C-alpha cells in the first residue's frame, strides 16, 4: 500500500503570502519613485518662472 502524499498546503500558503507581500511592496516602491519624480518636475515648473522674476 502506498503512503499518502505529504501535505504542503501550509508551506505553499506561507510562501504565497510572502511573495504577494514582496510584490505589493515592490509596486508601492515603484509608485513612490514615480510620485517623487512627478513632484520634482512639478516643483521645477513652478520654481523656474519665479526664479526668472527674482533675477530681473
């Protein structure tokens, strides 16, 4: 008679949870970089005309 297959459900779910967490963290980090870049570009667009007026 054959032995039953080991139950890897808990190990699979734990690994899946870690991978989902890492994926969401990666997405959040990428969106953070996008936000910082867009914020810097926006600030630059606002600051340039002000700097031109101050120089004159």
